[in-house]
């Protein structure tokens, strides 16, 4: 199947997990990360001083999780016909709020691990512009789907997911992009004043990992035996337990947190 390569060497647990649960409305695992954003804030400010697109913490999060996935490619996968297939690129889907926050869409950055934070910011800014001008070609804009009666929408979505991911059909002529949600979804609720949150996986996305960025707030932490105030970035994490275990999640989290807390050392 173009864009995916079947995993043939599976552990006993992985084989059992594939046949224990159905779609990702069942096997969700939730977790939270609290990141000292002192260095991340300074890194973002330094990139802004270089000019170009306006870089934010969200862009850094997207790049950091892509790099973490590059070290754990076994987490960059989908389930197809009861088997695991590995994605050949690491793509990050950023959710975009528009209509004053009343509606959501998004833009996928392909090969986000191979692009710098500024490159991601530039591409996402253009993608957001197309979304807000209603010129984007995303799953949410599939013209055929929008014309269906409400009671047929769910059935059409499930059939579209089956045709695309299980049968490998290219549905772009219907306005549905290829693997539209990519390896990981990133959404930011901090801009709406929410301290933190946890989001559900989207079954038709076949995306096993989701990060929800909360609001950075000063909180007391212990550093060198003293209590000091630090800007803490909360991130809610949701992953599909059929594809990602606690061990893998811990390795992903360790690499992700290291990049976020030491971006200059990790990224240059």
C-alpha cells in the first residue's frame, strides 16, 4: 500500500491488542505532561527576532513531537485489516480554529521532523490562511460529504475511512486528502484560557497520538532545593493503546520533554 509498509515482526501482546479492541473509541489512554517552559519561551522569542513568520510554542511542540516519533518509528503506525502498517513519513496535523473559534479545521505538515520550527510556522500560517478563507482542501471540506443528509454522514465517513485506509483508494477527487491527519494531532486550548485538557482520538483519522496544549502559567516548583516560580506548560496526551504502550509512551515523552525544556541544545 503506497505510503505505508506492513509490520511483520509483532510481539505477542501487540497481536492480542489488535484483536482485543475495536476502533479507538475504546483503547484510549490519557496522560499529562508538565513542562518547564523557561527555555522554550526564550527559544521562541529568539526565533521571532530573526523575522519571518510568527513562531509560537505550538510550532515548537509540533516539531518536538515529530523528532520524538523519529526515534520511535514503531509508534508512527496505523491499523489495517488487523495488521500494523508503519507510516513512511512523520506528519503533524495542527488543528486551526476559525470563525472566532466557533469552528475547527486543520492543516497537515508533511515530514515535520525534517523541517525547522520556522519552516513549520511559515507553512502553517499559509495553511491557516487557506482554512480561514475557505480555500483549504481538508477532510472537513469534502464537498461530497457536505451535501449528504445528516443521517447518512456517519455511514459515509466510515465507508470513506474503510475505502481510504483499508482498501488504499485515493479519494482526493472527492476532496478527501491522502492520510489527512497524519502521525499525530496537535491542538491548542491555551489560547482560549483553558489551563489544560484531554481530547479524544478521532476514529476516522487513524491517528494514534494527540497532544492538547494548555495555557502556560507561573507555578511554584523546586529547583536546587528552593521553591521558585517557573512558567509551566501543561500538555494533555491521548494515545491508542493498541499501538502505543506505556514503555513506548515513556520513551516518546522523555525525548519530547528534553527537546521542549532544552530546545537550543537539542535543535541548535
